[in-house]
C-alpha cells in the first residue's frame, strides 16, 4: 500500500481556497476510483459547537469536500455522523455542516441503524456494529480534525472512524477495553473492518493542549493533508505538530500489523514542504514511551497508575447540570447529588480513566488532575 501523504498550505477557511486545495490534494494523491459511485464522508462532530472552537471538522472543509467529490464524478455524496450525546442533524446544523452539505449537493444522513461488519483479521475484535450507510458506500472517507486527545494523546483520521459506531455504544467500548493497549488494538481492528482508504485532514486550525479533544485551545496550523493510507496520514500529521508517533499507542499498534506500511521511512510527502507545515509551538499531550514503561519495574508502574494517573475533577461553578457526563460514563461512577446537584466521581479506584466525561463536557467543567 502506498504511504504517500499530500500536503497543501491553506491558511483560512475561505470556501474557494479550501475547495481548490482539496482538488490539488486529489491531483497529488488521487482517491480510489469513485466515478459514478457513492462516497460516504465521515466528519468529526464530537458535540455541537461553533466552528471557531475547533471541536469539529470545519463546515467549509466538509462542504468543499462534498463539492470536490461530486465535481470529479461521484454519483452521490453522503455525509453522516452520530455524536454520543446529541441529535446528529441538530448537531450538524449548529456546527454549520448541514447547510454546507446541502448547499453543495450532498446528502446529510443520520447514523441511527447499524449493520454487522466482520473483521477476520481482528486481533481483539472480530466484528463491529457500524452505521448501516457503510453498506451503501463504495468509498468511505475519514474527514478528520487534528486535535490532542487526553486518552489516546492524539486524534486524527484513524480515531475519527470510531464514529462509525452509533451513539453511546462508543462509550461502552471503553468498558469492554479499559486498558489503553487493548483500546488501541480495538481501534486498529476497527480501521481494518471499516476499509477506508482515503482521508482528508482539517489542519487549517487544529486543537492543542490538555483540554483536547473537546475543550482544548484552537491553534492555527495552516494546512490540509490527504492520503489513501490513514496510518501514514496520521503519522505524518502527528509528527508535524511535535509528536513522536511511536508513543501514540494506537499508531504504534497499527504499525506492528504491517498492513499500512512496515517502516515509517516508507512515508513520502508531495505538495507543500514539510517545513512549511511544521508547528514547533503546538502543545501536545505527552505520553511515556511504551518501551520505557516496559523497562520500569511492575510495582512502580502499579503505584504510578494507582496514585498519580489523571482523574476527572468537577468544577461546580462551570457545571450546567446537563448530566451528559453521567450518561456517558461506562461504569456509571459519576453521581449528582446534594443541595446544588454537583457532579462528582463516586469511586476514584474504579474509574477507568477513559476520560469520556472530560471529552463530552460542553462547558469545560471537568479537568483532569493528578492527586
């Protein structure tokens, strides 16, 4: 499989500039043949937020991608998502995606019903329940946003396809696979099952810092990227903002499968120079090297995980009592009691540290702190 990544400088969300940039990416790294076929675009809608907050794929990128695929011969372009804690269409309208999809000739579709997709190559999961639209699509495109992520350190094209699962089923997956390494293997299996072989990365404005992926800080990066190889795209984009991809557990696990490529040296770039896309001031979420962790005696790792791992802390002044954290918590450990109904973690020792509550809180009322 080719490990070529196309890079295109694009400093603002001007529709014509983004559209031209996507067409140029098509020229640099052509998608698989989609002429007279159905294309399914999977943007990232974590929860309904205005585009300037960089929580979701920018609506202009979504609309421009719809127009680009249709102008180049696609029979139909579907755009769909299933946020864990919001109605899909309402969320799409609030983010601005819905109008962009419709105005550019696409069809907005809600991920409501699922179909079983087998994954014989799966290491930890042999089948998945995906949105039924995947069966209609000839080409599934991950239309992702470059962001930090507290649990997996970074989120991009591969992590975005987790959204092919519907609603709260995603949160329950954390209950099934609470260990980071198991969840990383689950994500790798999921990407194999999804079979997506094209992705476009919205890195015009990304999200940095410990608040990612939902409450981080928007960061101007000024580029778009695309590839037929999702791991290569994530590896390159993570590198450009300062990560060592080997420390991003799910990228490292995917590399071990030797499906996308066998060595990062196989990755090549076309288009804009890497130096022009690189950001040296991006605030990454740091993760200890898996190799280093294996070298540390087990009892030290146990103590570190027991007492020093980040845990959700709730700010009663910011909490709007929407109860989304309670709904999404896989082991149902978040309670809301007392005179002022302040949310709290009922049993820290049982917390899975999946950070779903932190990710989904629309009011930045949850911080992750070490005790």
